[in-house]
C-alpha cells in the first residue's frame, strides 16, 4: 500500500477533488487537516468530511494536524486556522473529532502519537483512546513519530487488529539509523500492516540548488523500493513535496522549479530557472524546457497527466502557473508514475 500525505492547502484540496480517480485501496491519501476551508468557504467539520468522503469515493486517512514549537521553523498562522483553534484541545475533544471520521463511508481516523499531543503520552489514556476508537470503526490507523516508537510500541501492538494500520514516521531521518526500532518491527508476531512514512525531500534545500535538466541526487527515493526489506507492508511520503507548512509568500521572488518523477529510475528529474528575480514567472522557462527539450524523454507516449495539465491549464491559456499549481503538477506526476509502475 502507498499513502500520499497531503496538507490540505488550496491546491492539494483541488488535487484530491479533481484527481480522485488515482486513488484506490492500494493508493490512498492521508489528509493533514490545516483548515476546513474548501475553495474560499469555511465548512464545519461534519460537512467538510462529508464532501471529502463523496469526492474521493475510496479509502482516505484523516489526521487532525498538530505540531510543537520546534517542528516547523516558519509558517503563516492565517493558513493553519484549524491547528490554532484546536491546539489546546482535551483528549475528549480529540476523540470526538476522530469519531466523526469513523462515521464516514471511506474515512479512516488517524490517532497521531507525537510529542505535541501530550495527553496521549501516558499508558492508560493511550490504551483508553485506542479502545474507544476500536468501538467506533472497523479500521483505524495509528501514526507514531520515531522518537516515541520504542516507548509506546508494545502497548499499541497488543491492541491492533489485523485490519488496523500502524504508520511509523521517520520524517527526514535515514531508515538505517533506526536499527533498534527495525529489530522490533521484524521480530513482531502480529499481522496488521506497518507503513513507513518518510520525507525524502529536505525542507532546507532551496529550489535553485536543484540541477537544470537532469536527475537530481538531492531527493533519495530509495525507500520506495526497499521498504519490504525492513519489514514494512507499505510506504508513505509527501508526493514529491517538502514537509513544510504554508508561509505568507515572502517577497514573491524565488527559483521556479519543475520536478518530474521518473518511476523507471526511481528518481526525480528537475528543471529549474535560477533567476530568482523572476519568481513564479520563471516557470515560463520550466515549461519551455519541459515541452521542447525533454518531452520525448519524460512523456514519450504523450500520456502523462502532468504534461496534459501543463498543456491545458498553462500553455494553452498563456499562463506560467502559480507556486500552488506547480505543487499540484509535482504530485500529479508522482502519483501517476507510481500507478504506472504498478502495472509495468
């Protein structure tokens, strides 16, 4: 199973609604809830979940996102209203929200165990929370950040059903550094699936550092192929995006970047305009290079949905695309390539 983790910003929202045909029981989105806005309209949580349930029409995970002060260096508070509203929630508040996910047709609630959620970091509240959720849904997911794994795994393990899913979150860390955790995972006797969640694209590497017109070594996607060797049943990542929160947009400058996943090589091909003064308009260069110089290599059969999107929504309309649209293109290329790889 592959799970793509998407923070529900505007273009990730659009992607989920418009590209839902990519999703099935083997490729599912995990939505980190930053807000309950769809388009320009705010929705209450029940309506928001219902709209996603009807739009996706297959399995999706919902993680009510929270983070601590050191996890993300910069973000725009205006773009994470759900977090701000719920950062001081009680365990009862949290369970109530997760139970709403259980009432959808396709949604799977994600109990997220992390340092920023201290009310779960004691054995009895954790056990009680899992027991409660098991009564509300036939399938739940538990996401645990790696530093907490050794302390809490035994309590979680004994309560998991075969249908439940554990998501082991290492963020940007190397899997090889998790020797003791991996030994525990390999030696377990239970049968429920464990997924490895990894962010192979560093949050600190700026766009202008990627090569122009070449495969990049700055994103190591090896784990997409090797996860079974470590005892995992599936993997999860951020679909070619960084694990960062939305910011206020800065000064409008920056290097325009196009990232195109190549499933044959399991690597990303990058095209970059290093003239940061052009900002988002620098994507005109990226588009030209993609279609004129690399189309035969990146899309030899002219079946790639990402190239179709660039042609229909950008080239044919005389546009270069916003930063959000290029995130959309990155995800679309990545997921469509994963679907292609599945059938080759």
